[in-house]
C-alpha cells in the first residue's frame, strides 16, 4: 500500500502554527517576537525535550509569515568559518526578492537547529561566531536546543530571548493520534492510543512513529498490539510480557511481542509453564500447549549460548502455545515468582542435609550420591526406624541431627 | 558375631573381597584371573551393565588381588557421577595417573576406578582419553558404566570391555539364602521369591531389601514382611504424582512434582526414570495403556536431554498424562 511509503511524521507535519499541539504560551511568545521588529533581543532560543514541536514551530511560522528559512543543523559543520560562510550572507540583507513584487517573502530567517550539538573541536569558534552574527543580523535568528544549560551555550543565552517548550500533555497527543487514525482509516482502540501516548512521554514525534509502525500490518490497532511497544525509557517487564503473551490473539502477535520484549528467556519460559494451567483449563488444550512449550524449551536448549539464529524457532513454538484456543481466554492472576525458585528456596536446608547423608553412604558403600538416594535411603530409613541400632549410625558416621532428619523425612 | 560386624550394611559386609569369592560371573572372573597372573599385561578395563550386577565388586576385588590389604594406597576410586567435571579429570585423575609407582612391589602401575562414568560430560571424557594414553605406563583404569554407548568410542577402543547381565534368578536366591544363613535368619522360600522378583536382577537392591525386612522381626523373614518393605521402599510421591495426573488433577500433580524436586533434589531424568518404572507396576492399566504411556515418557525423556529446563519437560509430560486420563474416562463413559 502506498500509504506506508511516506512517514506519517512528515505527512502530518504542522503546516500552520495552530496545527502544533500544546505549548500555547511558547507559541504565542514566539509569534509575538517574530512580528515585533522592535524587540530588544534579536535572537530567540527555543529549548525543550525532543519531539514537542520546536522545529515544527519555526517551519510553520516561516510559512505563515512568509520568511525564507536558511537552516544549519547538526548535520552541517558549524565552525566559525562555516557559520560565517553561510549565515553571514543570509543575515546581511533584507528581503531583496521583494523588488520583483511577485513573491510575498519578508526575507530570510536564520534557523540554527540543535545548537547544543555544536561540537567542541570540529565546530571551533562556532558559538562566538553565532553571537557576532546575532549582533549584526538584519533578520531574525532562531536557535533550538534540547538542553540550554550546556556551558558552551551560556554566552548565547545572554543575547537570546529564551522560549521554553514542555512535554505535550497526553490528552492532546491522543486527540492527534485519533485524527491521524481517522485520516489513515485505522480502527484503533482508545486504550491502545492512550498507551502509545503515555509511552511517548510527551514526545509527539515518537508517538506518531509508534502509531504508524504498529498499525502498518493491518488497519486495526488493539491494546495487545501496543504491548510490544518498546518503551523508550524502560523495558517491558515480565508481568507485561506475560500479560501480552497470554492475551495475544494470534501467533504472529505473540511472536512479535516476544521479539520485542527483552525478558530473560529461561525465566520467561518457566513463568509461562507455571501459568499455563491457569490459561488452559481443558486437559486437551493444556496438553497441546505444554507440548509446544516443551518444544520451545528444546529449541532453547539448542540455542545454548551461541546459536542465536535459532531464536526465531523458539519464538514461534512458544507463540503457538499462546494461541491454542483463542476463545477460551479468561483473565487470571499470574503466579509469580516462579514456583521452582520458591520451592527450591524453602527446601534448600532439606536438600543439603539429604545430600550430606548420601555422601556419607556413598563413601562407605562405594556408590554415588544418586544411587545412595535411590537404593539406600528408603531401606536405611526403615532399618533405623525398626531397630534403633546405633551401630549402623556409627558406621555410616551419621550425626544425631541426620538420624532425626531421616526419621522425620517423608517418603519419596 | 561381633557387634561391630553386625552394624554394617550387608551389601558391604558380604561384598566379595577377592575374585574367587565372586559367585556367578564365571566367564568374567576367569578372564580377569588370567590377567592377575601377569598383571603387567592387564589392559584398561571397562565394566558395563545394569546396576547391582557386581561391577563395583569386581573392580574392588581386582584392587585387592593386585595390592592386597593396602589397596587403598594404590587406588583412586572416584564416583564419576558426583565428580564428573573436566576439572576432576584434569586435576585429580591426571595427577594420580602420572605418578609412577614402579618402586612399590611387583605392580608397576596404580589403579584408577571410575564408577558411573557414563555420567561424565563429553569434554571430561575427551580429556580422559588423552590421560589414558599418556598414563598407561604408570596407571590402569577400570571404567564402570551402565551403558557403554554413552562412553566415547576412542575410550572404548582403549579398553577390554566386560558386559554384565542381570543376576540370574537362581543365583540371586542362593545368595540371599547364603546371607540369611550367616545372619541366623530363617528366610522363607516365598519371601526369597518375592525379594528376587522385586529386585529385577539387581543384587544390591535384593540384599538391601533383605536387611530391611530382617529389621522387622527377630530371626525370621516371611512374605508379609517383604511386602511391607517393598511398600515402604517404593516411591510413594512419584506414584501420587502419576495418579493425580491421570485423574486429571494437573495442578496437584505438578505440586507433587515440585515436592519431589524440592525435598529430595531428584533430577528430571531420575524422576522420569522412576515414573517409567512405576507405570509398569500399576495393576489397573492394561498393557496397551502402559505401552502408550511409555511412548509418551520416552518422547519427553528424549526432550529432557535436548531441552534447557527439566521442570518444563516434566510438567509437559504430566499434562499429557492428564489428557490421557481424561480420554480414558470418556471412553469408559461411551461404553
């Protein structure tokens, strides 16, 4: 489909100032500064987190107020020489084109994006050159930065009007996403959009990118789809991955979720195994699902520590276990942490004790621990119980504690 | 009889000290005795066979024959399943095998007995192979294993292999009677029959059962006591786990599984082995059903060796059992 051939962030880039969502105060301040030629500061520094509309505001205002943008961003070298070569000519004349009268341009506007990215060595003298240009400029000079507090930018702040941008509020982002969904014919659950918006942390650009990548495959977007959303700040937790896994409606969805999540495979496999009987009540379904989890475990074993290209088969088998029967899903409480870990924790003392006993038997009877456990312990337990003969205890070098332990120990 | 003697485990007390005392196993003993006459000609040995058939006994008897009462000074006995890593091979075995003992008596080599060495890891076996070659002037190995197929071929080719089959029923009964006589116990014939039957060719198991049964009543072992012992010694939790699963109570079955793992530290493959054994003892299953279940067990036993996590494979097997049990139930309902 053609609709995917263009990035939505490009397609829906704000054309007018009013299209930019949020940051009303910053927008107003900037517009006022741009129109007021008698402002006491010749330059403006827009600062704030990424994706909130700084560049968009500059582009939109240029369009609205008929400026031609001369832009230098982090991809250009911004040494003193370079700044002078590009910025000086651009700022030293006003609206020459106006002679013709055919265009309405009010002249140039110098836009230095990402000024916090001016590198120390390669862009030597860049900042002082900018200051000089600001002082001599006949046209508006606009700068944008994420972090205005970098020491080398401090001189700039003296000659600039500071305009602060904040994170865009979640409801505004949701509204925008809804609008885009409408235009792109995407049927999206509100919860899904909400999750995308929250996940973006006020970064509109990333929210739109996420929306596009998630609804790329089909025209629907459910909450489950967003489970695989790679949070830009924190990883998907075990619980979230489990929830997403068990609520997945297709093998593809579960598989995608697994490839996005970065939970530990072994822990996750155990957790899935623990929770499987809660998910599938019917023995036939449970057996089928367990068979697939077991296959996945086999693939996990083959991966070992080096054959990571086999990971896709592991995902695939595991994902199949998530959708043995999509209809039978009912919400349930997860068992966590893994039963195995809990069990082993509470029984560690017992195992150690039994282990020592078996080692003592092994030393006397020329057998391994395992053989001692299987072939001797059940008999010795009964013998000690029936005949309180201390001789055998002495011969095997058991302590009183170990004798008591054997007496109390249940049969296996 | 001295009280001290009485206190031993009988399997140790009546373990033959030299090759002549070994009953049964005639062919093996004859060939080994030929080596004993000219010890320098003795190759490395591999003793393979099911448990309780006399492999360790033969190995220890050889040590006795070679070195006499001081055998422990010249013999390194390792239970490979407890110490099966490559570190053990490289450190303890290598050091022991290198040290020439030609100064001590007629035997120019030391003896290294590796028990249950089919449990050794692949890398450890590979390391062992070299050591066997380099150290053959100063040491001889006796490798003991259940399945010779689990030993890498280069090692097999360096050994004279002796295979042990299960102890003959009559030989076992004779042995039990012989021990009973020495212990002043009247062992009733039906009781002997039951023990031999239960032991399935594993003499160690049989002797342990006899000793346990003798603890019940002074001076006599009858069939009833033997049945009691067999009941006590059977893996109760494993049976419970199987039953729960077959009755469709998967959650409880799995809980029991974790009881077994947690309290006794059994490995996954050990539990599967016990499950297999118990299934065949269950009287309420038809032979066809046992065969079906056995097929399932075999599949998951194999996956266990391939997989990463034994808990998952065991759980999956129990889930299969639940399904099997449910389908049985439905079949009965239809009829």
